[in-house]
């Protein structure tokens, strides 16, 4: 089912293009031949080694008594053997600009452009979130306005970012008909060049910071979101910041912060490309306005 959904699968194709043979370049769901070959003993062994108290984080939010929760956790886990396995993920090595394409008889061409981003413990992640909001994460963003609203070239177009240990990823997605592909990518390339060169305006910056802060506050109205925020911070080894501290870090993002990140991570020359559609030759030709080297990259 997943393999038949190109608008999801194209992100894994991009991951392979950006991270190569590193584990971050592999699909989380795995591949059918590998899953098919896993024996019951291997599953049991994995469970015994990994699902142990030392690897577990318990997070809770809502009407809970902290001391009672800790006592309950200690009681439940005390008779379970096993300690945490040492985990020291290596940073992915630098990779060259890469283009990947999967030929599939789809009605639309699904495209991702992306590259390395900032790690989960990098303080620039707040500026990157603001940048993402300006570039393509909302309906008022540059890519959405230029590609969809003004020209009607695509229904879905947006930017995104992800943070990992020692690494990160940035990118954008575009889904459009084959006859609009070349013009869509020409507009995308022009916007990326303009953003990398000029950065954002003061008005865009303030609007984006207000948007990000508003989404942070609204998300914390959900008890499960508060729980996940706590657990994710502990798992990732990040400091547990208060909401006010997070909002303050967003507020301090400057125009120069956004411009520098755009120049480093969203410059067309630093991006790899992934596509799924019926015609690889047309896909590569459409990449030429963004980067002639990208169109020819292996």
C-alpha cells in the first residue's frame, strides 16, 4: 500500500538522495524482502535487547500526581532485567548533489528538493522554523502564493524540515501535472534563488514569528501534545524549556538569521532532487532552471 502512494514514497527517495547509504537514507518502514526474511527468533532477540527499562522514557501530562506516577513506574519496571544499550549515532558523511527518480505511471509528477539541515540540538532550529514558515509551510508563504495561488501550477506545494541526532534535513514538495512541471520548477528555482540571496522582509519575519508562536501555544492546549513534548525532549537529551523560554527564542530570530540559513541550506546548488512519475527525461530537463548540475547528477 505504501509503495503505491507516490506522494509519501517520494520523501524516502529524497532521503536516499540526501543521506545515501547512511541509516537516515533508509525508509523507516523497511523493505518487503527484509521484512519477509525476519525470523521469529530475531524478533524476540531484538525485543529482549531493546525493550528494557534503561531504554524507556515515561512521560505524562494532565491531572497526575508526579510522585505516585514515579512509584507506579518503579513498581512495574523493577522486576524487569536489562539496562540501556549504548547509542552513539554517527553523523552522516557529506554527500554530493544527487538526483533520484522512480518511474511510475502516475497522473502527477511528485517532486522533492532537499538537502542537509540542522541537528535537533542546534539552536538555529528556531530560526529554521521561522524560515520554513516564510518559504512554504503556510498558505501565505512564498512558494504557496507563487506556485499555487498566482499561477495555479500545483495544488500541493510546501516546504518542510526534520531534525535528527548530528544531522537534519530541509526540503520542499511539489505535486503537479507533467505539462506544468517545467514551469512549476522554474518558479520554485526563482523563489529559492531570491530567498537565498535577499532573505526575508521585516514584515514577513514578524508575521512568521507570530504564526510560529501562535502554533506553539495552541498545540499545548492538547494534553497529549504536552506529554509528547516532555518525552521527546528527554529521549533526545534536550533541555526542558518552558513555553515562555521557547517563545523568547523564536522572538529573537533576526532577518540575518533567516537569510544565513536560506543561503546555506536552501540555495539551489546545495539541494538534491527526487521524483516519481512517468518520464525521467522530462523530470531532469525540468530541473535545469534550478541547477544544470542537478539535472545531470547521478
